[in-house]
């Protein structure tokens, strides 16, 4: 499943509900690609984060082995 900015224009409570559903789907084995320009959103909801710049993958992160600031430093460099 590809989710492109699934929480744009959605309030905080609804965001939590969306990601609860996404987590349950992932637990069933469904592969999910989450596209977002919000670093915390992907950091807290992904097993792997790929940062793209100029149409190419410029860095990859495992949120379990890095901090939110590590990803933000790469994205906002």
C-alpha cells in the first residue's frame, strides 16, 4: 500500500487513528510505503526511512538505531 501524505489537513486525534490502522495492517504483513514531508511522522511510524533528494535516495535510516535529530540533520542540511 502506498500512502502519500495521508495526514495532510487531518487533526491530531485523527492522525493517531490513521497510524493505528496503518500499524495493524503492517502487523498482518502488508508492505506499506509512507510518503511524508514531516520527519517525526515517518520517524515514529516506519521501520526504515529513506531520504530522497534530487530524485535519488540520498540516505537511509533505521529509526531504532538513530535519533529523530539524525534524520532531521540529513533532511534539513
